[in-house]
């Protein structure tokens, strides 16, 4: 998961903002399901 997304999720949980938590969570799952086959095979470095 990208660091910027982790930071935004932490901030949303700290502020108890359910709308932003839902949006970020949906964005992450959309990103994970739309990855290219080359990324899934492990030819790219994993993000920290």
C-alpha cells in the first residue's frame, strides 16, 4: 500500500471520519483489482 494512502487512512481513523475511510478503502480495493498482469507476476517492486 502506498505511504500516502496509509497516512490518509490513519488520519481518517484518528478523525473518526467514516466517509473518508469508506472512500479510501474503496479506492484501495479498486486499485488492487485493476493491477496489470505484469505487476501480479512480481516483476515490479512491491510498494512499502
